[in-house]
């Protein structure tokens, strides 16, 4: 019995080797299908994890309240808009709020010894570095004492320090911010930009930032922003750009968010000049979307496997027709129908297994190939790549472990299913008619 099985496998492999090109093309269909399943799921997982990382960086136990400019046709729009220091006072007394971190952002120009940088002046407190995952390279970040004072101290981002002080150590140096002068007390490490998350939280680029105590911004610059448009002056009053609330427990985040929304709604009425972003909600949505996205990508890839299975059936049907006389001779010599079925089924299994193994090996190269291709494209077409979203330019595929046995198992299953009909058709042939076939 064992010898018969070995002989059946030998005959199957020998039959495939008689037509190497045809066998290779059949394997190619399965190989593409298996590799597609692994690649598409890996790319989908990479995109999903990138989105989740950005949301998690906001803090699952945080609630972010941000000023947004009302639309021009908003009947309640006015010179003054956005969240205020009174809002900050009301929100920080909510029982579940551990602390409220205010932020004020302005577009400013920075100068030093003929060097100029146009960037973002961020008025903040000592907690801002922790919230945004900023790391100090030299000196120190805004301290608790500096946060409560109106000292003209500032901390530079890595890029601003490089551009304003190309040949000097910026620590303890003086820089000019518009009409004011500030002393540099620290330099931060480089921080990658973040993509926009949700409709109310835009992406942030930390490259051209300077950080100063928020009390200093309040006293030295004030709340009024003068905008110059086509020779006209327009004034806007904005007290705070953002308030980040740290909640005492993740389980209290959603209910606290409802309290925050009701509190702000009472003060702002119908004026749409703020937005409340709850990273925990976004994270839960991202995880749910991940499952849908991976399922969708898997279904697309499965179509490739289906096409490969149809290719196997097509080839095996042609093989049965070509070998009709051989089948008749084997039957005449005493071969049973099950022997004929197994002979042709072995051939489809070999094609599926070889195609599946090669597909898995190529699928595992997804990460290095995508990174290499992206680097080449950035070198060849830098402008086009620069205009792509950050998630595309930084995506790193992540192999989904279950995709490997799943893709391989499906490839073998499809090979067996699509090879079964030609095998049964061959076994059911009338031996006499098969012998007469030319």
C-alpha cells in the first residue's frame, strides 16, 4: 500500500515535468494569489497600525478641546472666537479631570544674526512636552516655575536651532520673535510630524516650533491677532488654541467627554468655534475599521487565488483529454477508479503546494520590497512623493501571522477542489472508449 502511494506521487510529479512550461504557468497563478493575500493584508495592517499609533500618541486617557474658526456664513461668527480661559477654569474643576493643559499657538517670524525662520510660537506649560512626546536634547524644557511666570525664556525645536544657529550653541543666546527678545534655555530633539486625525484635529509639524511659557504669550503678545489681507487689516481675538484634559481613568473618558461637551455648549451656544476630540473613541473606531479593512483586502486577494484555481482546473481538463488513451490502458491493466482519481489529484496538489510555498516566501519579502521601492521612487520623483500623504510615505507593511497558514491552506484547498472534477471525470471514462481514443 505504501509503495502504491509512493508510485502514485512519482507518476504525478513525472507527468508535470513532461510539460514544465505549462506546469510553471499554473504554479504562477497560485503563487500570485498566495503572495497577494500576504502582501495586501500586510499593507493593510501597516496602515492600520500607523493610524492607531498616531491616535494612541494623543493619549487614550485624554480629551482634546481645540479652537476652530467659524465658517464665514456662520451668523454667530465674530472677531472673538474659540475656547477661552474661562472655559479652562470650568473644565479643570470637573471631578474626573486630573489636569487641564492650555496651549496657545501663533504664526511668527524668528530672527538671529541675519537668519530668519517663519514658524509656530507655542505658548504652553511644563506638561506640553509629555503630551506631545517631545524629548530634550540640550538644556531643559519650560519648567513649572517658568510656566507660571512671564519670563522671556524659550525652547527651540531641532530644526529652528539648526537654522538660526548653524555654527553656534544656541543655549543662553538671545533670539528675536517679531518685536520681542527671548533667551534660549533648551533645544528639543527632532520630532516627526503627525498626520491629521479626524475632522477636528489637523496634522502637526514640530520642525519650526518655538516653545515659551503661556503666561508670557498672554502678557507680551496678548489675545488679538492682526491679519493683513490685500491691504486690509482684520483683527481676531483668540485666547486659547487648545486645552488637553488628562482624565483620572480610561473608563471615565467617554462620560467625561459628554460633560465637557455640555459645559462648552452652555457657554458657546450655537457658535461652532470649538471641537472636542476623544482619542479613545477614535482608537475604538480605528480598531473596528481595521477588521473591516483587512477583511476587504483579504477578499480582494482571495480573488487571485480563485483565478489560480480556475487555471488549475483548465490545465487538468486539458491534461485529461490529452491522456485519455493512457487512462484507458491503465484501466485495462487493472487500475481502479480511485487510482485514476488519486493520480490526477496528486498532480493538482503538487501544483498547489509548490505555488503556495513560493507565494509564502515571496510574501515574506513584502516589507523590504515596499521600503526599497519607496526609496527609489523618492529618489526618482521626489516632488510627486512629497505631495503624497504622510501615511503613504512612511508606511511599513506588517505581516499578519495568520495570513501565512491561511493563504497556504486556501491554496491547497482550492487546488484540491478545482482538481477534483477533472480527476473524477478521468476516472469515470469508459475504458473501451478511452482505448479507442486517438
